[in-house]
């Protein structure tokens, strides 16, 4: 029976080192953020360190814009790191594109130990040999170049061929204990010697990623389930790196469950709206709510509890408690949890977080003092009613304009006697001197409930539409106090006249 490498790390506590190493391609997506979150939480839980490294060796796809978006995403989410891009550290540089000299040094050591060897076989030659030997083409490379003589190498070079460098894979089972999935064994011969350096001298991702982990002392590699097949190659490479004196241990691996879309059993696609991190931010998720929900994609703080603070999450989180089964992204649940976190904010904090959304909706550019006061006064009236900050402008927009836009469903839902109700509102409010919530409620209740004998739902629907233009709005009486007596009466008269016309 195969056993894990005897030099597998036993690091714990402050000795734990994890890394987040995305490629700067495209927009940040929630699967990537879930990976960053679990690495961050494990580092903070253990007292260890998190390294933020950039895998930017694909010049055709990588971009500085995507890199800045990654930094923006982590900064917004308040996922911080101890070493890496932007902050530096003892293992700089933290971009693969700036580490080529380092890789060359490691390659030389591995060539010297015989772990890497020159391979001249072309794809066509490999296919032809497999066909002649009755091997399936999909088995790929047949380790033909392992023992080329100096004469054979010289002959290939005389043809003008440049060799790739392949890793000599151990002819034995490779086993590791996944922190989430338990013991995993890759049988001997299940994969061939693989290319780590192209003929042009550029090392492949399958080489530089583990080499960076080794040189940076990464003790725990926490990543997505889709990368699990590459673990066999990493184990083989780590054995060679240890033999060459590049590192002294093999890290622990943990492969987190896939995040599925809302329907079907496919991995959440980058093109799926649920995958777009910045779309969630634009719609009004707060970082506390979104991170709480992402934490639930494979982990649980308790059987009967879904809402918790980031501090509680860090205190309770351990990677070994992550569920290996796929997790499904549920938009409604995510928004519900976000709403719970919105209600946990202090009133001033909530009001300040709404300002960018009010501006984005065109309610103001640079808010005047009066608009700022209005935004802060109305915030407590809607904090209990919204699940997303992006819902706020629609609910409070009527306070920032003189022209009320009546929503079609609001007008359609008005009772037949809406004009009479509005006229009664005007008559009841005109004598009111102290235009406060309590006085407004007393006057309208007396006129509509007591005198006209209307039920509250029927009574307050017309003035709500007149004041806000909507069927659903902040509390009516408080809204009228915020608008003031003159503006409230003007709006009541305006809808009454429109209905009469």
C-alpha cells in the first residue's frame, strides 16, 4: 500500500502558510473569491500567513486591468494578505513574470540531479509510436526520450531540434491525504513524464506554480476540486525538488468543492451572472453579507445557523470541516443573508454605504448639505426593508426630486374613490401646524379611518402613491414629515387633479 511522502509538512499554528494565486484574466468571479476567502480564513484562524501571488505567465491573456480588478475585489471584501503583490515580503517578486531568473536556477538544479531530461519527440512521432505499439493515442507520451544517448541527442540537435525538458516521474504509486477528501492514490504509470520547460526555454505553469510554493514555504495548498488531477504531477515534482535541495517538505493539499450554478449540475460558469463579483457589488451586496454566503458554499458554522459575522467565521473555520460535495449558488438565499447583514449595520454606517448607490442612480452628483441630511434621515426608514443597497434609490428617490414618477402598477392599484381619499387627506392636513409623524398620522387616521370608515390598506394607498409614486415605500407618515407640509400637500393635490382630469 502506498504511503504519503514521509516529508509531508506537519506545520500548524503560526507556521501555516497559504497562498492565493490567481491569473489576471477577466473579471473576478465568486468561485475565485471563495478560494481566497477559505485561504484567508484558515490563515487567520491558525495565526499563520497568507501570500497573494500573481500567476501571469500567459502574456496573451493576462492584463494589468484584470490585476487591478483583483486587488480592488480583495480590498472591497477586506480580505487582506501578509505577503505578496502590493505589500512585498521576503520572497519577492510575487509575479511569475518577474521570476524567470529564479526558475532558471531551479531548472539547472533539477537537470543536475537527473530529475529533468531533454525530450525531442514531436507529437506526430509520439502518436506514431503509440499506434505501432497498439497503445491508445490518448495515453500520450511514452517516456521514449528518458534514456537517449549523447549521440542520439546530438543527432536531433543536428536536425535543428530544440528539446523540451520533462520531469522523470517516479515509477511508483503516489499518495497524499487530502484534508477534505481523505487518502488519494495515483497508481504508478497513471501519467507519463510531463513537459515542464518548453523548447523555447519558457517553463510551464505546471512547473512554476509548485516551484513558487516550494520557494515561498507554502505549507497548505487549498484550491478548487477542478485542480485535483494536477496534484499527482505536483507530488512528483515536489519529490524532485526535495532531492535537489530546493525545499525540505511537501505541502498538505485540500480540494474544495465545485460551486454549481442555480440549475443543472455544471460548474458555475464565468459567463453566469451569479459568478460576476462586481455585479453583486453593483446590485448592492455588502462585503459582510456576500462573504457570509460564500462561506456557506461548502462549509457550515452549525446545523441551524446561516448568519454569522466574519469574526465568528474565522474563529470557527477549519479546512478539514469543508464538505467535499458540490455546493450550489442560491441567489435568493444570498440576498436574504445580505439583508440580514444590512440590518446588523449601525444607522450611520448603513446611510454612508447607500450614498454611492444614490449617486449612481442619478439622485445627485455631489450631494448638497440638504441632500446629505435627507439621505441620513431616510436611511433608518428603509434599512429594515431592503436586501440590497441597490434597492434603496428606488425606495427613496421621491425625496430627491420635485417630479414624482408614478409607477404603472401603483396607479392601476388605486381604488375607485382615490380622488375622494386624496381630497380628504388635503383637508385633514391643511390645519396641521406641527408637521410631525405623530400629528400627520393622527390627522389622516381621523379623516380616513374614523370619518370615511376606510380600512387602512384602502385609506393609505392613494396618499402613498401621491407622495412616493410607488405601492411599496418607506413608512408614509415619516416620508411626509421628511418632505414637509407644503411639498406633501402639493403632491396630494397633484395626483387628485390628475385622477380628476
